[in-house]
C-alpha cells in the first residue's frame, strides 16, 4: 500500500479512538463539553468523512496508475526480446556460460571497469580474441560486477547454440527491454513511443535503434547520474553477417552524448575486424585484444584456473605446469582438459587421462577419443578462425590435415 494511504488509515483509526473515548464519558462530561464548544464527536465524524474522501480519491488514482502500468507492461512485453540472452539466464548453465575462476583475469577486468566508470571519450569498447581465449567468461564476470553496482543496463550474449540468441533482430529489442526494467523514466518515455508505433521493433535496424534506444535515452538523460552499460557478447556468432555489420555501424556511429556505453566482444572476423579497426584505430583505450596479451600473465591466470578447478585431484605441481604449457594462451583448452580429468577422477582414471592429454600414453578407446577429439578440434578451430591467416594458408593446412 502507498504511504499516503497508510497515513489516511492511521488518521481514521485515531478519530475512531477519540469517538469511543468521548462516548465513554458521563452525561455531565458530555454536557460540559457541548457548553465549551462544538460537539467534538461531530467534528471527529466530519474529519473521518474527509479522510474517507481522500482515501477513495487516492485509491482511484492508484487504480488508474495500475491500469496504466499494465498497459505499459503489455506494450513493452510485445518487444521481441530474448530472455535466454541475458548473461545470467537459466540457459547460461546449458551453454556452460559462467564467471572467471577466482583471482584470474584481474587485469582485463580492471581495464573494462576503468572504461565503464571512467571519462574515456570512447563510448564503445571492443574485446576481441581468437576462439578459446576466454572472452565470454571475462564478459560474464564483468556483467556480474556491473550488476552488483547497479550499472548494468543490459546484456545480450549471442550463441549459435540457442536460436533466439543468434538472431541479430533480437539484440536491440532485448537491450531496450532490459533498460526499461533498469530505469523507470526510460520505461515511461519508451511507452509513449510504443503507443504511437507498436510495431517499431519490427522496423529496419536503423529505425529500431533510433526509436527504441536513442530517443528515450535522450529524453531521460537528465535523470541518469552516470552512463549505463550495455554488453553484447560473441557478436560473431550471429547468423546474418549483413545485420551484424548494420548493428556495428549503428553503435559506432551513435551520438556520443547518449548516456550509454556499449561493450562488444567477438572473434576478429574479417567484417567485424575491418569495421572496428577503422573506428578504434590505434587507440588502446577502446579495445582489448586477448591473444595479444603478455603470455606470462595469461599463463599465470591459466595456472590459477587449473589449480582451482583441479584442487581436489592429487596432481603434482609438475603436472599442473605441464597442463599450463599445453594450454598455451587458450583458456578453452585448459577448461576442456580440466573437465576431462575431473570426469576421469570419478572413475579413478584421472592419471591415465592426464597422461593421454600430455601425450604420455598411446592407449586409446572410442569413448576416450571423443573427449580428446573435442580438445584438438578446439585448437584447430582457433587456428582456422584466425583472421590474420590468409585463405591460401588455411587451404594448405586443410590439405596437410586431410593427408594425415
């Protein structure tokens, strides 16, 4: 119940108490009170009547507000938003999306937080890296930190494994929907736009961006004391390259006075790489390239990760170091290896699986080969998806592998 309605209820209660008190007086006391002035009981009834009138008025206003709220919810609910794309959605477990291991990727997270909370000129930040360098894990942790400080406006984690998360058309409506939950003024401004055009989320991406994000944000920017942050992870996993290019052009060309910042993560796919590099140039404040980081720092993080993940398994420091060396700069290699070893620990064959990863055993079986195949397929994917490798070089690699 609203505070003003509670206050009116207390006022009515106090007046009723006073009436009961007066009615308990003797006849002589009531006669003397009448001689002293107007009947106090009658005054109490008049005040109660006034309180009731105010109560009914406020109740009617609340009802109308509720009706309007329901209408707003209905309008915003028609946006083609993808709840599974939120960083901490229920589907995040299915696609193995989660935070960094404790005490890892601290430098990368620090840089992202400095960008989010600082006064940098760039409103768009690009986190890029080859497959397996830990982009999604870093972005997940970044979202969690922003969420805890109430600065995360929206998140959209693209994924080729979830249909609605690989559709570019869901990105802008999903971001809009989440910002509407984040900011009440934005929600109201958006509702006015949706009343005039209920199908705006089905328009061209340019019109969507202008109506769903730019206009309402400019209208309510005076209500925001800081830039909110919207995160788009793994943009390269969306299926329509032309639409991906359009989204990038819209974000990169947006009004810098908008009270919002965009973090985009992706592999350095040619189309994305070309557009982003044209925009950021040589600015290190606007991009973070994971596969260009100091190798020793990355290996230290991988070692911390493996130590954490395999902490309950009796491995020697030498074995951990060997796994670190095998992982190189690829967190996904370390993650796949750790998962394979942990699964083997339950079957009392973790040593055999470790030896297999390190190439110390020549025994094999169909079941074990499945996991090893996945491990090396990850490495091969990282090599083939490297945007810096020319097409002719990739073809030579393919010929060699087919020969083997």
